[in-house]
């Protein structure tokens, strides 16, 4: 009776507004969606400095700026990130067969060299469409096609999400490394005709102020991991979507079985496909073979991409990294459409330094996501990360688990490639980044799993099952082709 009598009372204005909000099925305190502003100068964006913790954390603000570049550079512009806390100078260690578990030998204390200029332009003049035979004619035969191919396997941890969760459970250290991804919801954005809407901006808001951001992939999809940004298990979330001046809103219920589909009011435009493809490479001594393979196969990868049915407008970028005390810490060459100039840059990359197992992967990942001039709306953004060692989690932030949230917010899908010698910690990190951003985990394979010198094969030391194997360049090309094939056709 008490409940019935309450229904006849006039609620105060504030209570009425609260009731109307609940009737709409939306979080009461979410407010208007907070969209990250476009980046006028991505190089000036500073990554989040909050250290990751084993407990769940609430995210309330975006620590990134939306990608906004309209074109990519005519020439690869180099930036160098100096070591923020340079140690004593150390000797340069020559190329190694595998990672060395001991610490590096220190020379006498010496001041670090002055940091180089923030940008250096590489002179070149050949555009994407002109590169086909010019580079082939000038490259030595050994660089055109290595006698021994590099084989690799691939798994999709989102397609087998249960298997991925079991992998994390088998390795307890995963609990202290990354985010809680146990609660996952699928979002699909479509237009008025039911076609997928790629690169749509998504803002997810909870009543307690927790927020996350994403961009849909080429197939109009994004995976939303609620526990990765909300520490209070909210029952529902408001999902705001926008693309090219159109907006829509929906409610997401925690635990709902079906995917959430959000429909924008009109048909989406289908411009020419634009692809930003960045390679992030561990350039320490043990990576010599992988770097040689990447140099040799890039031409074939790019030529294959240019010949795809969508004829994408391609821009290429590169980030290389080593570790403290090495010749350099992190270097990058910003996105360029000049493939010949980019190949020239890649030809100059050499492996060296290193010596202990972890490397500056966290810092390189943050720089790749936050500082490169990724192009704005209607762009497919892919990052291929090639590493044979885990990141230094003992260094100050940024750490990878915060950067992968920013990557999803900027619509950067990561294909993580584990090279020979990658340990369990590195595998956990690489698979978490790929799974969270909707990418794939790739790993080099050999005739004998534990012996990279045994030659190409189908075996691996990694904790994977039911994987396919191909050459590394063919595999990367296939994944890019599959991604672009999801784009809606005119």
C-alpha cells in the first residue's frame, strides 16, 4: 500500500527529471558525451602518467586527441624521443642470435649525448604510384627476396575469446600486467541501409562518471570492455555514436547476450579507402633477421595493397626503439605516401644494443599512438608491432595498458608480431594489445619450435592452438586485405 500511495504524489522537479531519465533507460548522471578534441599537433600530446595497478580503475577523461590529419607527408620526417632518465653510457652490443639474460657492461660514467633535432626530413621524390619497378631495379638481389622465408602463425583471440581467457588464467602474472577484459560487449554501427559504418566515433558513459571511447573498424564494429574502464559494475551505459555530422544514441545493458546495434539516420558515404599503416619495430641486437626480412618484404606488401580492389590511398610510418643507454631510445618517421623514401628509411634501420630482456616497448607504443600524425575521419589505421622482448614494466609510465585504451579511442587496430625469443610476459602483453584493439596475434614459426636456426616451419613455443601458417609478408598482406574488404562498397 505504501508503494501505491506514493504513485499519487507529485514528485519534486528534480525527482521527476531523474525518473524521466530512468524511463529512457540511460544513466542518470552521464551528462552530455565528452568527445576528445581533434589533435592540432599530435607531437605535443603527452601520454597519461598514471601507473597501471592490479586493481580495476575508473577512467573518466580521454587522454588522447582524435586523429585529424588530412594528408600525410611527402617525405618521412624523423622524430627522436630522448631517454627521460638517461643512465650511464654503455657500449653498443653487436647483433645477437638471441636475448642475453645478463645486464649490460657499463663503461665509465659519462654525460649523455645531446638530443638530436626533433625532426629531420629525408629527401625523396617518388610517390606511391611510381615506386613499383624503380626500387626493384636498384635493390641488390639479396634484398629483393631472401633465400629463406620467414614463416608465421596467427590467432584471433576475439574469435576464440574463451580460449584467450583460459590463456590469461594459465599465466597468473597477467593479473598484474593489464586490464580486466573478462566482460566484453560487441557494438555494431550501421547506416540507414544496414551497411556497416567504419570509423564512427563512440563514447560510452556510466552514471558514476566512468567513460571510454572507441572507433569502429572497417566492418563497423568495436569491442567494448566494461571492466577496463568502470570499477563499479554499472548495470547500464549510454552509448553515443557520431560520424560525419550524424549522431545516434542507445543503451547498453551489462551482460546482454546480443550485440548492440546502433543505426545512424542516413546512408553513409563511401569515399576511396584510406589506409594508415605503421610498423613498430624492436631494433635491438637480436632483431637483425626480422628487420632484414621486413626491409625485403615491404615492397611486396605495399604493391599488394595498392593492387587490392579498393585501391586504397596508403600512408606508411615507422617507429623503432631500443633501450636506455643504447645509441637511441625511440625514433619515429611520420606517415608518408612516398614509398620509395620510406623504403630508404627502412634500409637504414640496423639492429644493435639491447643485452637485457625487456626493452622500451611501452614508450615506443605510446609514441606511435599519441605522437604520429594519423589521418582523420574515414581512415583505416593499422599498427604492426614486431618484438622479441617484453616492455620494461619497471620504468615510469606510460605503460601499454593505458596506451591500448587510447589506441581504441583513436581507431588504431594492432597486429602484434612475436619474434623469436619472446617470453611469456611479452606474449601476454602483445596478445592483450591485439585483442583489446580488435587485432590479431602473430608469431614466427620454425621447423623446431625452440630453435630459430632450424629454418621455417609450423612449430612455435607460444601458448597457442589451431593456428594457420604462412610467410610473414603474405600473412600481413592477407590481414590488411581482409580488413579493407569489410569497407562498404558504393
